[in-house]
């Protein structure tokens, strides 16, 4: 590899660290052992092999998506979005007495604080689900109305 290509890489040979404006952090014993091993195996260009083995860069969005999936945050983000748009889904009058409580396994639990409102919303369930899907996409497949004041665990 040419000398110019070595200088352009993000990974620097130890002899090139003095060229950095803020110095460099001290390498751990594991990093030193790895570099010695790579140097004994590949020679003086071992640091280039280390660079070649590094994983590709990821955007912040990719990292956050991975974390959200790992922590099951997608449901919480979708629920927050539905709560903020709820008056557009059911109307201002109904939104006073009914609100999204939880989203688990693509089932949206809607807490209703008045039995008369439940009676009025039940025939509109398909329309409400359609509006919810317009906001949440495939994250919601069904809606269940639960009595107000009951926790989402008790509604299961």
C-alpha cells in the first residue's frame, strides 16, 4: 500500500500519532496485545488489517432503530404519536373521555372513562382503526376498549 493511502486512513500507526492535534489516548493492554499479534502475523502493516476488520459506520438513525427494536421502544414511540394525534382520530369531544392507554403486540388498548362513550365508539371501531393505521401504519392491527381506571395489565 502506498504511503499516501496510509495517511488518509482513520486508523493511524503508533508512529503517526504525534501528527494529531489533540494527542491520542493511551491504548489498553488488550489493544497493545492485539497490535503485537497483528504485527507478528502481518508485519509492519498489521494496523491496516485491523482497519479492514472494523465494522462499517452506521448512521445515528440506524443505531437508534437497532436500540428501539432491542428495547421494544417502537410500541412506546407509536403510542406517544397516537396520544398526540388522538383528538384527530376520534374527535375533540370523544378524546375527552377516551385515550390510548397501551400498545402491546399490535393491539391498542383505549381507555374509556364513560360507558356511554364506549357505546357510541363501538360502532365506529373500524373507522377509528383505519385512522389509527393512517398514523401508526402496521404497528396497530386491532383496538380494544377498556374501562377507565383499569391498568393495562388487568385488561389482558
